[in-house]
């Protein structure tokens, strides 16, 4: 999740019970060129563990080299992204584009597994489009290539994030008697109730939360409470949310600088403010603010409202 799962937001999410975290996905080309932005994305704190470095690319040799570079940062595992559907990634033959070239996907996976002593995991989708939903067979091949776990988003690349995620094929992978590795499900997990329904109905080993966690870090605590104890806990009060938002903002400023942090925080405001009446006017002001003091002033007004 580009510009979402960066160190500041991972730091915010960890206390809410995240079991495993991953870096933003990192270009293999950027790593082998020693690009600063790519190297910075590999940074993580010890308290974030277990954490994986997530890489993507189109060339087998480049991705293998990138995995070796990532290993030097001492993460707990390497994750290969074969699921990103955005156009600027796919047109370069990366991410979900590998769903159209399964032999290259498998060759790339085998090369990475052989190049590192770390566990290798894969994130992928059901297929490229409705006519090529071959994830059951692909998952078997990826397991045979040596991966230690697979996360499956219940959509094809053609769907992007539209329509409804199809968990039946995720369940088919999990229930395949040949599959021995953990299978994680992803897609449309928006609440603790939905999370329990998906895990119970489809029998996956774990759940991967993506878009629902943007500006909503407490979702992990809510889900774990419901899964483990059957207890539905309420979301934080608006005052508590603004405290969390302030911490997130200040950590982002420290990590990125004032203006980049202010701009990138804008994608989180809807999540932090969701569910409160008359909040639209504040959200619009936050979206337009370009000054740190002004952002903090608006947050204080919300907290006191």
C-alpha cells in the first residue's frame, strides 16, 4: 500500500495488535540502482517485528538481486507482490501483470527462494480476468517453488477494486489437499463482524487488512477481540482518534518533512473522522490546509467539538 504502510503508520498500527506487517512495496529496479526512496522504504524499527520487505518487478534477475539487497536489512521475510493492479505498475510487467505470465512468475519465485535464507511469501489475485481465474493451480505451483505462505485478494486484476471480492476461490486454495502452507484471505474485510464471517466460512489461516485500515488503525484491535473473545468493542471516541491522528501526523513530519507529510496525511482523514456527524466541514479544511500549525489547530477544534 504505497504511501500508507510507511514507518509512521506502521508505528501507529502496531499497538492495536497487528500480528504481521509489511513495508510499502519497493521497486526492484530502484533497489539495484541504490535509489534513496527505495532504500528508505526498507527502513523499519525492531518493535515492528515480524515485518516483511515487499518487492516487485518484471525481470527475474532484477527481482532476485533486489531480494538479496532486502535480506541485508534483516527483515523477517521477503514478500513478492504479484497482485498490485494499478496501471503504472502493470504496464511495466510488474505486480498483477505476472498473472498473465505464470511461467515467469514461477521462475521469479524460485529464483528469489534460492537467493535468500529468509522465508519468502507471495501476495496475488485470483487471476488476470474472469477467463483466467487459475489461482488454485497457481498457488500449488508457488508452493512447489518454495514459498512459505500466500495471501490472495479475492478479485481479478480486471476488477481492480470494484465489485465484490470472491472468497470461494480463496477457500478452494485453502481446501486443496495439496496445499500445506498458510493461506491468507484479503478483500472487503471492513469490520470485526465481516472478518469473523470470512475466517469462519472460508477457513483461511489468517486475514490481510488493506484499505479498511487506512485512517482506522484500531480495526486490528476490534477484529482480534471479536475473533478471540467474541467481544465487539466500540471504536475510540473522537477525542481519542484525534490523539492518534496527532501522533501519526507528527511522526510523519519527523520522517518525511512538513509538506510531504501534510500532503500524504490527506488520504487518512476520512478514516480518522468516519462516523461522526457534521465532520465534513473539518475534513475539507484539513484537505486544504498547507501549514502544520493550521492542521494542528483544526485537529484541536475537532477534539473540542
